[in-house]
């Protein structure tokens, strides 16, 4: 198959200029990096590369290369000086005596003007030598760099780069952003090996980071990440340590967010990060491992090592952190801790009692057996590692989780890694910035400051930051706003450039490989971490003839704009733990856009996977029967909170299913326990009437909440 010059350059590890020179040595003239090279010439190049003579062809002098006769242009297209005397314009056919006086004036400067024209000639060998791999210099630039910015880095004029690109068949202006390929080609011509970094990889604030003096370092709490397979008891273990009930609050008993908590043992603080165990949360677990000091790998004694156990172990090893293995569920029938040790030994995790370097602790999170022993081992490992930080340095850390909260705005759970974060500090996190308005601990209590190794919920961001982004302190709001805007601008330019790099050749190759079609998806979720996890799971799906492409993702409720985008792009809308607002639902019904909402991650993944395979089983459809607005709340002794509602539409029936929505996010999914009109119990209330609604096992009702009443029915698929 014929290849382009730039494709051959990548394959042969040469610059496009060297490939063009090598082709000239073979008698084939290529005009630019995008010229097509036929199969026989490609074979000759590969043969020369195998024999080791390709470099000689690429660096050969022009005289050594076979010359090709210049094509004869038609007479009408030649300059007047090259035409036969009979065909020259009348002004050129006049006798020399008449033309001499007029040419005498410009003839004088002709000699000096010719001198500069020959000056660049000896510079060609130097440029050719500069492009050899031995003298290539590294140069790091941002993705989407403009012609003017690249010219400044290369020490040339923008016009020179514009001219060079024009000769290669590319039209650019001075202020236009370059594609990655165009920037690499230009830089290679000047002897530079370009390294292009995306906005997420930039190190703007880290470059000037100072190394802390040893005398300023003080001990800090260790950060422990609890990892492992789904349903192996990670969150239950933290429940026992914190004496809380997190499992009961998670849908399906599966942790679907990263939580950061702090506990105390023997007067010392220990910070825990609970990461989800389901395989869809690979990215979230990876972020947990990168933010941690010690990893606790939880393995069920009755279940043994599972795929997500191996994956979690890989993340912990990649992060190069100490690993402590907690063998859980030793109280269950069929538990075999020895088998777990044997399985992990095969993965090069050898227990200390067997002569290895990994501490093992047999525990029962349900019964609370040996929990203190596990904490003692963690403190011992922390003492050996001697974790310290400078409390007086400018604060910096990482965002563990972020979401949009009604009333409080963007809220981020951060882990402070250096310095002390205080209320009133100004920080920058990715494309978001904040003046810290308030901080809360994991129990919701106010904090005035958070030191190294401490988690905190931070309020005051101008936008929801990306989970996994670093945060840094800056002197004032003006600097914070400027840095965030610059990052947003660079990210937008990088996205535009990335879209431009899709070529017809790429699309042709994809079509040849299997006529790939795509299922466009718009993804909405309640928090940033879940959004990334769901997107990662969807984009990994690739069936025989279809793949999933997320064209838009965001945190928050499903809106009319999402439906409009789905209608224009032929996409479906997937909502994870969020619901569409009434206008969006009405518009979707009118336009035929499909909206699917889920509360458990693996059900979403399984549903989409089954849809791609065309193997969907009968599904349960929801019929929204009514919608009510909470206008007041009433505390009733021995009963709890009753919602005083006004029925906006439909009807509500006692005993039916109901969702409580707060800013479009599902807060509770329960049933109607009581329904009243004034003092009378009623079976149903229709639109236009006021009523009192009691919810089963849920009393955190606030004014402005929305109650969505629905029924579930089974719908067989055709």
C-alpha cells in the first residue's frame, strides 16, 4: 500500500526532510511531507534501511543524486527573457540602443543585490548536519502552540516558518495554532526533537518549587489507601474503624466514590482513603494509589484473589508504596487464609512469616477481630517510612473527589500533602480556583486549618475541579484567576488541535479494519470521579462492529442543552445518579431522544454492553406518575419529617415509589409511607392540590426539594 512521506519518517525513525533526501538519492522526487510514495520505492527504502545505507542516502550531497531534467513549460508561461525573440513583448524587442538609457539606473545596484542571493547557499550543509539524529536537541512545547510562539522558541522569524509550511503545502497564519505533526516537522528542520505536552501535563507551578530544609520537617499522619476486589469488605473495615455505617448509604452495597477519613490510634492520626472495588473504577483506584503512603490490600479469605485484587495490587506496586495485606472474613465458613497467602505468593507478594517483605493481618471486619492489630502494623510501617512534611510551607495537595452541591456550590474533597491549608487561602486547581470560604472534616464539622496528611472538604471554588488535579496556593485572586483562565484557554486550543489531526487516511484505515461505527453517548453524573469511571468503562467497549464514543460529559442534572446536543448528534443520554429536569424530559419525549438513568455502575455497563451485542433481555420501564414541589417541612414526634407539597403534575399514591431530587441529583429513592390531605389519610392526591407526604426511612427533607413519583413495569423487547 502506498505511504506518505511522514508515515515513512515515523517508520524509519528519520525526519521528513531526511526521507525526502533519501528518496531523491533513489531518483524519486517528493515535494513535501504529505507526498505519496509508491510500493516499489517504499520497498527500496526499507531494503536500504536493513542494509544500513539509508543514512548515506539521506545525507548524500545534491551532486551525488541523479538529476532529473526540469519539465519544459509552455512558451506562454515562460518569463519574457526565456521566450524566443520573436515571441517577446514589444518592449523587449526594441533595439538595445533605445533600451540602454532606461536600464542604466537600475543596473547599478544589480551587483550588490545579487550577493545576498548567494549567501544562503553555504548554509545548507549546516542545516542538513543539524538535522542528524546525533545532534538533535530536545525542545518541550505546549500542544496547540502558535506559529509566532514556535518561532520565538526556535530563534527564527514567524515569516520563515510560514514560508516553510507553505512550501510543504500547509497554509498557516502567524497567530494560528499548529498541529502536532506540523510543529514536529518544522522543529526537525531546525535540528530539534519536539516533545509536546498537553495542558494536563504542564508543570507551570511546580518548576519553582523549593526543596524543604530538613530542620523544617515535622511528622505527619500517614495516608492509607484501602484497595481490593468488590464485596471483599473494604468499606465495612473502615466502618468498624470509624464506627460509622457507610455501606448502608451506597447503592447495591458498593462504594462508588472515593472517601477520605481520619481516625486516631494511640494519640496519632491516620488518614484513610476508601477506593471503589468494582473494575469500572480503575481510574479512581489509580488516583487513590498515587495519593497514598501505604496501601492496604483487602482480600476475602473465603473468595481468594480476584481480577480487581490483581489490578489493585498493580496500582499499588506502580505507585511504589508499602503494601499491607488484610485477609478479611476469617470468621466465615470456608475461609482459608493460607490459600490467600499462596495465591498472593504467586504474584510475588510473599508474607513476612514466610520470609517475605509484606505484612499480613488476618481480620474480621464484621466481628471487629484483630482491627487493632492492623492499625498497629500500619503505624509501625509509617514509623519505618518516617513520613514528614513542612507545615509552614505554602499549601499544596490533590483533589480526591469533587461535586456540585445545591446551596454550597462546587465542593472538593482535598488531601493536603504539604503546608497548611487555612480558611481564606487562595488556591488554583486545574482550570478552577478558589478563595477557601469554609472547610469541613469527614464528619461535617467546621475546620479552620488542615495540615499535611489531612483530608478536608473545601468550599469556595468558582467551578467544579477535576478529580485528581493538584492544587497550589497563589498570592492573590488576580493571579489565581489568570492562571485558571490561561489553563482553560490552553486546554481549549489543545482540544481544537486534537480534533484537527483526524485525517482522511485515519478514517480510511478505521473503515478498512472493520467498517467501525460509533454509538454516541452524552454522559451526566453526580460527581466528577464517577463521571471519569463510567466514561473509562464505556470507552473500553468495542464490539465486532460498533464502539462507544462519549461526545459530552458533565456533572449535574440532565438539561435541555443535553437533549438538544443528543438530537443533533444522534446520541443517547446516560445519567448516573442524576435525573432529567421536567423541561428536558418533555423535550426528549418530543424529539425521540432516549434517556437512561442508573444508580449502580455495573448495571449501566452491562446494559450498554448488552445493547451493543443486541442481546437485551426484557427491561423494566419507569412511568413517571407525578411530580410535587416541597414548599414546607414539618417535624412530627415519633414519626419524623413530613414534606408539605404542592402537586405540580400527575398524581401521588400511598405506597408507591418516589425519588427525592435536590438540584437534579437523586438524594433518596424510597416509597411513600404516608399521604394526607389536611388531617385525613388519603389514597391518592392529584395535580393542583396540596398534601403532606411522609417518606419511608428518610427524613432529610428540605424546602425546594422535588418529589418524583413513579411506577415500574416490565416491558418485553421485540
